């Protein structure tokens, strides 16, 4: 990859408050670059960028790029952005965030890249926490806020970087992975990929780019297919639940609502018992993947246990927010039927009287294409409250509405806006209930409304 930072000192970030921008800013600051940045939203992450050392400007203006030698923009920035136009008119080199992440990944001896349709943020966070416990001091780029690093990543002094590798628009194909961890491949982002074969092919290309080893879910048919198609000639290691995998979990025991214990088996031998403090079988699988990745890197098992035991989750992944009328309120990022089902199945094992879910469907295409699957997954809850669909980047070419989804779920209520949903949740909430706000949009605001004093 061309080193487009060579000879440059001053870098400007458009959308500097984005969660994906923050860790890259931290890494560049640690390398001695002078950073400036702008954002339209005065958010906590925007102020965190400022606290980190970025010279921030609220709002976009053509003058903001003056003096910059490189301009980096996030995927959320439109081509019509005044700073982007100004940079190009001034012949300042412009790069999208994923290109910078790709370059940064090439700087490290060990680039541990976690990909998959589901679980990336949690597995990336678990692996980061394990390496921290081992004293490795890795750099990290994470899609959610990890309390252990007080942010969405960090710049470390070690020789490793842990990266959440996102498949959307093939951005992970810009990375330089030494170890690829493939969690699963499911029918997501088909608005971009078109069909499952194209999605599998994209993951196959990613695996084929890996330098040293690939760790992959041996129980997932699509993942196995992608690895087989890749032609990858390096070390192949599998993980999962089946005892045919190189690493797998057995003796799974739910000790408490937020505590699970299992035995880790590796290379047909018992490695030891592990305790995690996040619920659900899907998180056991994330823990097995992160533990196996750490073992491949040479990490001590005691550090793996310490790191996983200290991991209490990541922002917006079954995040405990507070209580309402004796009910526990959590927020979760699930926005695909598989994720919704995994989260609700986990919730049902935790001993709550009722599980009440407040779901915000995301994008019209996904809601239309997977409506029956969403209805089936959401029906696992005892009560479902729906908001309007968040269209995101789309126009509603399908004429789909949240009412259509509600009609397929027994007892579901489509309430539209957040105020009405929050009011209804307050009426329903009682001691012993679990209330989950669920979706990848801004439905987390409802959980904030529910616990506000």
C-alpha cells in the first residue's frame, strides 16, 4: 500500500467526532502528527477528540482545511461537503477513513483483524482486554466504547493492533491482516453485496489477504466456504462449539444473570475454565474466538482468564443503563434477526419475570427483505414495542412500514415516536422486568429517557 502519509505532518479530519475516527486520531497523535478536525455535532466524542489533542472546529467550513497536507473523511461525509470540495480544489490529498485504517494496519508486526456479520465489536473488545491483561499494550480500533480504554480504541506501545474489520462496502479489503478472525457470515448488507455469494466471495478475498493465520468458525457453513474458496495457504485454525474444532467450549453454565462459566478445550486438551460477565451463548462463542486468537499469539492462559473476567461489555452491546419501576433497562445494538434472536435468547436465560423489547427497525430494504425473520426473532420477547423505521441512507422505495412488522407479532404495539414509546414502557415496567432498547439507530435515546430522574 502506498504510504500517503510519508512526508506529511498536518492532517485534517472531516467528521472528527465519529467513533471510527477517534482511535485513528489517537494513533496519529502518538506518531507526532498535527491534527485538526471538524464536525457538525457537538457530541461527547467530538469533545473527546479535542481532549486527545485534535484542534477541533464545530461546523464545516472551507477555511478549515487551510494548511492541511492530507484530509481524511468518514463514510458519513457527503461528496457535496464544503471541506471536501475545498480540499480537492486546493489539490490537498484526500483519503476516506478506511484507507487510513488500512495504512495504519500495515505499521504493526501483528495486525489482529476481527471480521464477521455479528459479534465483531464484542470479540474485538474481548481480545483487546485480554492483551491489556497480558501487558502487551496493543493499539486498538473498536466499533464501540470499551470502558477499559475509555473510548473506541487506543494507541499502544506494543507491536500489535486489534482491529474491528467491517465488511460493509468491502472496507476490510484495505487492511493488512497478519491474523484474521472470522466469526460468521450471515445475510447482511445485501443492499450492497446483492446476494450471499457475493458476500461470501468478499470474505474469501479478505481471508486470502491474510499473512500468517486465519482463525474461523468451523461450525458456520458460510464461513467454512469462504475459507475454502480463499486459497489461503497459511495456518488454518477453527473454533466453535462442536468438538471437531481446534478450540471449543463445553460445560457451559449460567451462574448469574450476567455471568457465564465454560471450559475451554484446545487441541483436544482441556485448557481450563473461563468466566465471562456478559450473557448469552453467542458471547461464549465470542470469548472462545478471542481466547483462541490470544493463544495463537502466545498469550498466557491466566491473562486470558483475567481479561475476560474483567470484561463487562462494551457500549450498546447489552449495556446496563439503569432501572425503571424496579425493571432493569439495557440497550443493545442488535439490528439483524440473528442478532435480535441471540440477544433475546440470552435475556430469557437471566431469570427476569418479563422481557420487554423496544425495537427500532433500521433501513427500509432490510425491514422489507427480512420482515418475517424479524417477526420471528422479536416474538421471543414477552412484549414488543416498535418505533418508526429509521431509513438511514435510503428512501422508502418499498412502501414498508413498522405497522406491517407489528401485524406479524402477537401483542406488538407500533407507537411511532420515542416519546410515545417511552410513555408506554413506563406504564408496563414493573419489578422483575427486563426492558431492552434495540437497534443500531438512535433508539438508545429511549433508554436514556426511561432512566432519567
